[in-house]
């Protein structure tokens, strides 16, 4: 079993920055793709950014140039650096780990990000 624990959410003003962290309970990055998703009230959960086991990175169009996903293999931790935040970025952000087979998924508990003046 894999546990994912997110941290780093909070309240920030428009234009501000936050860094989210997702700590995995063990070293899984060689066989799992890691992703950040978000879900705003009344909306479906959507992919924000992902990094594959091979290191390929994908961003949703709405965060390109503002968010950066990265990982620290030694710390079993994935990060999401969020800059130039907008009110529409307000959501619960979830960390996801998907096994390369596509058959196993793990989710964190989520962390709230609120962008407001």
C-alpha cells in the first residue's frame, strides 16, 4: 500500500505563490507516474500537472508558464510550485500516483488552496 500526504495549501492573494508537497510512504517514482489534480466546488476533478516515471512532464494549458511540477527521489516527494496564482485556481489539490500498468491508483487526502484578496 502507498500513502500520499499533501501539504502546503493555504490562503494567498492573487499574484502570489504557493508550493505544494506530496510525500509518498515509500520509493515509488520508478514505477508510478505522479500527478497533481484539483477540484473546485461544483466542478469535476481535473489534471493540473503530471510527471512520469521516466521524467516526462505534462501541464494543463491553464497552468502552463505558471506552475512547475518536480520531484525529489531521495525524499520520495513531489512538488507543485504555483506562481502568479489567480482566483480561479482556488480548489482542493490532490496528489495522485498511477502505476505504469494503469491498474493501480493512489490518492492523497487533498489540500485546500484559496486565492483571494
